[in-house]
């Protein structure tokens, strides 16, 4: 029961769409109505308001961290590792399919990063370093996100072996890849936008 409750609470935290909230606060258009249609930092950046995009990125990452961090002390009988793993999956699903915003969410990269930081800072650093390296050499944000998603479970396995964290990271990685299915099609067709271009990719949402 504790695991179900924490998963639902994490889902509700993840359902807080900072892209929509920040855009409203700045008087910007709903991020679901332009660009990639994904409510996230990259799409908000298309408005030219870097502060709004930065706050979106910070908020989406912070909610991932908060949900997982709070889960470690929740419940008396369930091991904290299981609670944290459940929260990581719940908060990412909430971001991707938010109940407060008609289930129209982002692709989850920022929220996944926040959750990874709460699980293990070295795990998060490995995933972030992978993103930076791929983005630097290929200049494609979505490709960097996909490669990071593939490597994150491997990094977690090196740290923990067969463990609830490894299962959770594997689950959120599958979700992240699924949410990037359109980007995968564009990559295969050679049409995916590059970082710095007008379309710029749309993975960090």
C-alpha cells in the first residue's frame, strides 16, 4: 500500500507542468500550442524568453528530485530503495501524462535528470556527461537524450547490480525512448533539428 501511495503522490507532483505555469506567469502562449507542442524548457525557449525557459528547466528537474527525495522517508515497512524507485517512475509518468493538463506532457529529460540526482549523484553525472558528449559532437539534443537513456540503466547496474533503482531507471529510460518516437523517425530520415538551429530539436521537455 505504501508503494502505491507514494507512486500516486509522485505522479501528482510530476503532473505539475512548469512549462505551462511559467508561460502563464510570463504572459506567453501555451507551449502546447506552438513549436513541438511539448510543454518543456526547449519549447518555451522558442519564445526567446531565456528566463522562462530556465525556470521551466529548473522546475521540471526539481520536481523529479523532490518526489524521489521525499519518498525515502515515506512508509514504515517498505524499504526506502523501493519507495524511491517507485517515486522515480511515478514522477516521470506524471510529467509525460499530467492529470492537471489533459495528459499533454513533455518528454521527460529534465524530470528524469532530477530523479536520477535524488537516486544517486554519480548516476546522474554519468547520464548528464553522456548527454553533453553526444550533444557536443552531433549537435542533436534528441540523439543525446536517447543515448543517455540507453546508457543510464547500464550505469545504474554498474553501481547497484540487480536492484530496485536499476529496475526504475530501466523503466523511465523505456518511457523516455517511447516519448521520443517521433524524434527517432526524424533521426532515421535525417530531418531532426540540430542544437542552435531554429527548430533545434525538442527533447529536453
